[in-house]
C-alpha cells in the first residue's frame, strides 16, 4: 500500500502542475486577446473545423471569466496550496 500512497501524491502533483500551467496559459492568452482586439476582430461564425460550433462570447468566457474566477481563488490563498506541490 505504501507505493499507492506515493503514486497518489505523484498524481496530485501532476494534476496541480497541469492546472497551474493551464491557468498561466489562459492569462497569457488574455494579453494576446487584448493586444489584437479580439473582441472586435474575431467574428462570430468565422471559426473553422473543430472550432466551427463556437462563438466569440464562448471563447471569451473561457479565456477571461473562468480564469479570472480562478485568479480570485488563487489570491485568496489557494495559490499557496497548489505551489506547495509544484
């Protein structure tokens, strides 16, 4: 059972790193969104392939609204919880 405990911690650390990196990536994308004025330059219905079913509002919510909510959690002390496992 001792190996499973260590494996569990390893899995948790991997998930924390993925979450941390995903949040950092989304925040980087916010800067690109603003710099390239994607509010106005990403036309609804202009996406192709696997993105064709999405619209600008849905992408904006995923790039801004949710990461901003996560940032609120991180600044409330949860960043420390995650950083301990990085």
